[in-house]
């Protein structure tokens, strides 16, 4: 299975409260389609992040298969989650798209059969694991209870100062 990465795309904010709204979808669709035709309707995963200073903090990770990647990323329920988080701590909302590609390089639409679904499920879990290590307060509830509880000394959900020479060597070996 081949996945691509597109972004970062800035999500426009509207209203006096600077909320992400339906208008944000329309604004973003033109930008995304300008990046590459068909991207906004692809099947894949997405990461919503907050840009502040020089970095990005992941806020939410999701997947879209039954609906287009853009519509799923900015559906009403998700917009409410993002707006609540952005009200607590300011920053610019950003969207990264990870669309699934066919072997010919085209964007995969809703898979007709289940062969693409295990790859999407795995990718979503992996992205959540990466995101939760950077932001323990990730908005996601799905797939996170286990990830929040498991600890590997000096590597996963590690506390400051608990690294050992063995955990440091393994972390370098794994490239994290």
C-alpha cells in the first residue's frame, strides 16, 4: 500500500471567535485541489495540528474511507473538537493529508473491497502513537487508552530524566 503526504495546509478561521466553520472547508478545498487534483476526495488519513512558534503540535489524527478525506477531517463533530482545543491554546490550525494511492499513482477513492482497510487502520494507529508521544493531550479517544498506559523506560511515554544507557541506545537504533 502506498501513501503520500500533502501539506501543511492552513485551515481558515471565521467568526469573531476565530472558529473553523463550513466556510473553512470551501476555502481549503480550492487550496488542496490546487495542490493536486483529486486530493480533497481521496481516501486516507489526516493529522490536524496547531502551528505556534516554529513548530507543530498534533491535535487529532483520523482516517477517511467512507467519506472524502477533507469532509471527514472537517466534519461538524471534529470542527467542534478543534475549536474547543484552539480556544484553550491559540495557534494556527493546520491540516496534513496522507492519501492512499493506487499502484498506478492515482488517488484511491473509497475502496471497493476490504484489502485497503487494514492498511488504513494500521496507519491511523501508527500516526496516533507518534502524535501521542509528541502531545500526550491528543484529542483522540479511539485507540489511545492503551497507548497512554504503556511505558517503555526512556522511550515511550517516558518521564524526564529516566533514560538509561540501554534505552538511549535503543532509541537511537530505532531512530526516535
